[in-house]
C-alpha cells in the first residue's frame, strides 16, 4: 500500500487530478479517527443549517488550525496546505464521512481570500492570522429590508471625517452576527446616478459601541441569523477595503468566491450521510423504494462533484468567473434541497411531531425530527448568497455575451 495512488472517487478516472497518495489518505483518516470525539461527531450529525453548534465549531476549528489544515484552499504563503484540488476534495469528503462539525467559515471562505487580493498590507497583517486561528469569526452585513436581490438599494449610511466613518442603519439576515467578532459590510457613502456607485466596503469590529444584534428564529427552530443595528458606529478609514464609493466591485468579487464556496460537495455529502443512515433504518418496500430514489440522487451528486472538481481544477471558482460561480450555486443548492426532500419523504410518523417524543420514539424520532428540520433549513439554500433566480439571470447574461462573441 505504500504511497500507492488512490482515486478520490470522482468520475474523471484517468486524469491525474483525481488521485491522492495512499500515504495522504492514511494520514487524513488517522487524524480524523484520533481527533473527532463522539461529541464532535454528534454535533456534525445534528447540523441542519450552514454551521454546527458553535462550541463544537470553535473546538474543531482550533484543532484543524493546530494541525495546519484549517485553510486547505489558501495559498501556502498565507497559511494554506499546498494540497492539490484532489487532496482538498478528498479531505472534505473524509470530514463528511466522519461527521466532522461544519465550520462557521465566512472568514476562511470569503473575507480572508478577498483580503489576500484586495486588502492593504496592514489589513492582511491584522486580520488573516486571527481568521486562521479562529480567534476572529466574521459575518456578512450586506442585505437590508429593502435591499436583497436589489442590493444596490442599500441605505445604511456612513459619514466621513478625517479618521473615521460614522455608520448608521440596519442590516438584515446577518448569519452568525450573534457569535461573530467582526462584520464586513456595505454602506452608502454617496449618491450618484447609478446606485452601485457610492457604496463603500468596510470591516467592522462587532464590539464597537453602537452595535446591537437582534436574533431572528427560522422555521426549523434554529437561531442562525439576525438583524444588526448600527447607531453612530465609528469605523477607522484604515478598515475600508478598496476605494471609497467603489465597494460594489469589491463585493461582487467576494460574492463570486462565496457563492461557489458556500455549498460545496463537503456540505452535500454531510446531508447525504443522513440519507444513508435513514436507508439503514428502513425495512421492506420502503427500503427498496428509498434505495431506488437514492441511486438517482447519488448520480446527480457524483455529477456535481465532477463539475466542482473540474471548475476548481481550471481555477474558475476564485472570484473572476461569474457564470461558473452562479452555476455552482444553483446546482449545489437545488441538489441540497433534493437530498433534504428525499430524507423528508422517507421519514416516518414523528416527522410532524410537535412535542418531544424521545422517550417513545428513540432513534426513529431523532431521525424524523432531523429530517423535518433539515427539510426546512434547506429551503433557505436557494435564497442565501443571492436567490437562484438572480443566478439564472447571470448565467443567461453570460450565455448571451458568449454567443455574441462567437457570431
Ligand atoms: C438563511 C439565509 C442566510 C442569509 N445570510 C445573509 C448574511 O449573512 N448576510 C447578508 O447580507 N444577507 C444574508 N441573507 C440574505 C440574502 O442574501 C437575501 O435573502 C437574498 O439576496 C434575497 O433577497 P430578499 O430576501 O430581499 O428577497 P427579494 O430580493 O425580495 O426577492 C424575492 C423573490 O423575488 C425574486 N426576484 C427578485 N428580483 C428578481 C429578478 N430581477 N429576476 C428574477 N427574480 C427576482 C427572488 O429570486 C426571490 O424569489 C441570508 C438569507 C438567508 C435565507
């Protein structure tokens, strides 16, 4: 077995990009076996939303950081692992198989990579290391009550003096604002004929006086997002990313990275684990029926992994390729919903239980309850990171542009 090449199980056999060495595979599996405690695995299994219970998240983040594996996709000079795309996907897949917690990772997936390319030397110095170590957790303050799909309609304002912006307004649907140490936000600094002009991108410490966070509970019973109220919040001009009034292009770059990073095959494979557990618990015709539908969805999942691998391999998900990023977002989130639907369809008598039936229903109740919560949580997937209708518009626009170029 020594250093034999293993396939990552994605159907591009024959290309060198799909292979990881047996040594690498063994190291990853040993590490996960040794470090994922029962509590951490339980937290991973129970996750219905976009991150696991926060204590488990923090613990797992620190453990990966100490191992040097917290940011496999980052360049080595900023603390990445230097792994190939196949190694990164293998690692994600093994984490999913082992029920590792899902990290709260806006810092790792979006603002960290953005600062590497668009941040000042001071911002890189100040913010990248605590993102890696997990000391800073970031949330995203873009949306407002009248600015979602039409994000350029945002009205949170920032006045400017020599050293500070003074920010006033309200941000809505801010995932993790209640646990985040920092927020990256879009604010209006000027009024121009085009609403995209006059927007500025700021980095805000959540401990700054004038910030308050109001929880919003979701239909699955979880508290993941919030409203953030900013009342005369002072933000240093040193914490502006890009030029004043030009934050729209900074945000567009960040959103392209985030959209394709947020729902990846690691997240889908975790949801898939729940379907596998449910299959084990079924009997008779239900088991057969589930197996048939499961096979259909697994084909789509494998095809998605192939797409992800090829786009990553061609470096098309790093923020410059609008169509690739939108394609990933739409495909991944709709598949996520399909998996959750399958789980829900095959759940049993407890799926609509309004009270705790742990004593009576045991594991079946737990599986059913999870299926219901997962179903509701996955409804949000086609809305967050830009609604899928908007992504279809973007894909269409790119297709028209491509067609025009080729005529
Ligand atoms: C779980 C979750 C977490 C979120 N986390 C964050 C966060 O951390 N930070 C943050 O800033 N925001 C966050 N959001 C907000 C998210 O980005 C917005 O909900 C999203 O952009 C849609 O905006 P909206 O809710 O205002 O819907 P609207 O923009 O009002 O859209 C309503 C419907 O109309 C459709 N529609 C709108 N315009 C068009 C068009 N031009 N063409 C076709 N259809 C259109 C939409 O697709 C949608 O179906 C989160 C949302 C969810 C659900």
